């Protein structure tokens, strides 16, 4: 016989959600929302004049 999941009854108590899953759900909702903005990274490539010292001497 196949076990079918029991439907939730109004008097059934829900177990508390795991803290790590609640935090993931919050982060996931923020990422999907229009409020999400990229965080500027310190590792971003910055274009700079290279070999500046040699150009001044010539």
C-alpha cells in the first residue's frame, strides 16, 4: 500500500523552522527582490595607466 501524506489539520502544531533554513529563505527572498543591489567588491579590476614612470622620462 502506498503511503499518502496526511493533510494538515487546523489543530496540528507545526515544528519550528530550522534557523539556517530561515536565514537562507530570508537571503533568497532578498536576492530575488528588486531591492537587491550588488555589493561593490574590493577585488574589482581597476583600469590604470601602466608604466607611467617610463612615459615621463621620454
